C-alpha cells in the first residue's frame, strides 16, 4: 500500500511538472507572437507628398497597407465621386477640377501618371505622390 502511494505521488508530481512546462511554453509563444505583431504594426512607410501648388514634396509617415487615397484624405479635405478603388477625386482642399473646363485631378506616382486610381494604388516606402489639375 505504501509503495503504491509513493508511486502515485511520483506520477502526480511528474504530470504537474509536464503541465507546467507546456503552460510555460505556450505562454512564451503567445507573448513572442504578440510582440512580433506589435513590432510589425509600428513600422510605418515613409512617402513624399505634393499638391500642384506646392513647391516641394513633404515627408509623410503612414501605416502599411494604406493606399494613395488614404494618404491624400489624411492630409487634405477630399471630395470624391464613388468610394474605395472606384473613387474619382473631384476636389482637394476646396480646389475643384471643373469638368466644364475639361479639368481633372491627375494622380502621379514617382513622376509618372498612375495607371490605376488612388484608391487602388498601395503605397510603398519612398513613393512620391503628387496631385495636379490637368486638362483632357
């Protein structure tokens, strides 16, 4: 009987030690995972931005995964027709591109007119974003 009791206690202690090891491992992994997510979320993109009437580009910080329209709305009062990837910018900071005058807001990325809308263009670090009123 005494021998059975000792064996039971040894097995019980062994099970507790194994559970403690697993609990510590999973706690550590969870903490490590959340730390990595925090570090990734804090790495903002550095982009440069300019409107037609500005002389130079200004350096801007924005979260990864944002598009050029998000950046523009962060820096200016923007009026659009449509939303998201289908948004067509008509007015920036009160300056309207008038269709009666055959004007539109042209969106440039790194010196070239974009082939996609501002709501579709995913920003990359170092991008130079520029808006100009042009005629068609």
